């Protein structure tokens, strides 16, 4: 038994490392009167780590327990030693059947099978995703394999992409667009989120849409244009340019996600000037306010810690951004976003253009009071808006 158990454990471990684990089941209870009838095991990914989820099937209830791979292997040994005579491991390419009996003999039968698909690795509580990784562009963007399975190293990114689309879904549903929706995504970068928005609007919502991604790096512009063209996404294009230099006369949606420091302000200003109905931005760094901030003496003990000073600058910068957007007729909101791997920033500022009467004086007072309290002369967004 020891040798076959060991061989099965190696097969389980390899299938997890190679991401071709499909399922593992335990059957044939050693004690026929046992309440535990079977155990089903699936692989799940939680926060980028592989886990094995065991469902213990009792006669009247199911109990689910998740184990790290190491603990799962201990569990496997325990179940085969004490509770079950049989275990079947299915991978995308092989079947392994461990069979033991009362007399103590055991064997492991291996059989090659026709290639199976990798199952969904989501946690049971995960929601249905709005983005379909089987769409060709996700392979070209390096998010999924050719079969449409999200690569293990891209699971977190894919979650972020979906979270973004979920938020946009909630916002876009509040707006009635007329005709083609013109979107400008400033600082598009590798454009995962730009393609995601295109897919959501054009494929899911069947909306006429034209998306322009603006990016200062020519290599990224060339690459993302190539992917859009190869994927026949005719209304998605990328242009090389600097956010602050770009004059856009008309747009319905302005997106700026993780563009550096005041590039976010340049983008918001462009959106406001072009009359965008929706503004969505995820600020990146907040140097402009941090460098010009002179906090009041009574909060200095708190701000002597660099990280808190940084957070204070972030709160001020983004609160004033939201207030300036309100002043220009936007119902603004600041909410939690999912952080990127290259920045711990996880804030999203959104604004939906309304026709509600605005008390500009009151908003100005709020802005001035905040600035005065923290010794700030000018917020860059005010400067660009003139
Ligand atoms: C951190 S990446 C974010 C990419 C993408 N928006 C996302 O959130 O996944 C920021 C991108 O913005 C670009 N960028 C920063 N400042 C810019 C500016 N002033 N004009 C154009 N692109 C800019 C950078 O080159 C980079 O590709």
C-alpha cells in the first residue's frame, strides 16, 4: 500500500503543479455502516494559491473543507488508510485508479485518456464572470491559453478585470447613451481593461461603441493595435500620445486607470471639457499634493509616519478631485477597487454627469477649506481646468 499511495500522491502533486488536475474521488468505504460515503476533491485558486477543496458526502449532508496542497496530501493518506479502499485521480490526460482490499493488497492503474478540459478553478462563492476568457484576444493578451482557460499566473489579473467590468456595468446601466458610445481610455498600457470594456459594451451589451486607448509608449500602442486588428475589433484602436497634450472634442466615457500623478488630473480635465457623461479613474501616485502639503500642527504627530503622510495626501488629492467633478455637474463617488500588482492603490473615483442644480459656492467653500487646512495653494486639476 505504501508504494501505491506514494505514487498516487506524486501524481496528485504533479497534476497540481502542471495545472492539469481535474478531480479526485474516494469511494468504497472500508466500513459499510459508515455515514461517510464518498469524498470529492477539486482544485481551487484562492488569492493566487492552489488549494484542494474536499466535499465529504455523508448520507444526509455534505461537508466542505479546503486544504493547502500539503495538508490535502496528508488528508489523502488518512482517508486511504482509515476510510476508503478506492481513489480515482483524473487529470486532463491520465486516469489513475488506486484499488485496495481487505486483505491488504493494493494497486495503482494508470490509463491515458483523450485530453479533457481544465475545470473552472474559481472558489464556489465566485460569481459568474462577465468576461469570457475564451475570446481570442485574451489569448493574445497573455491572459488565457488557446482553449480559453485563464493561465494560473493570470488568475488575479483576470479577477481584477472582472471586478472592473462589474463596477462599470453598475455605472453604465445608469446612463442612457444615444448612438455610438465614444470611450477614451487614457494611459491604456497593456490594455487588459480596455479590451475588457470593449468586450463588455460591444459583445455583452451589443452597444455600438468606439474605444480609443491613449498611451505614451509606442511599443504598447503597436502591440495592442495589432491584437485588436487580429481579433477583428474594428472599433477599438490605440493611439500614441501624452494625456495632457491630447485635445478630444467629444466623448461619452473617460477612463483613466493608474495613470501617474497629475496625468489623472489631465485626463479628468479632458473628460470634463469634452462633456463626458461618465468619468472613471483610478489614481496612481499623489506627488503634487504631497509635495505642496503643509499639514496643521495638531495633525503633525500622525503625519510624521511616511505611510500615513502618503495616505493623507491621497485622501486630500482624491477628495478635491471628486469635489471639482461635482462642481462641474458630476455625481461623484469614491469606492474600493482591486489593487494592481505593481501598485497598492485601490481607489476608484467615478462621476456621472447629472442635470441636478449645483451649489457651486458651497462646493468651492469645501475645496478652499480643505486646501487652507493643509496649506495647499493649488490642486493641479484646478490649474488645468483654468
Ligand atoms: C500603470 S499603467 C496602467 C495601465 C492600465 N490603464 C491599467 O490600469 O491596467 C499606466 C500606463 O499609463 C501610461 N501613462 C502614464 N502617464 C501617461 C501620460 N501622461 N500620457 C500617456 N500615457 C501615460 C504609462 O505609459 C502606462 O502604460
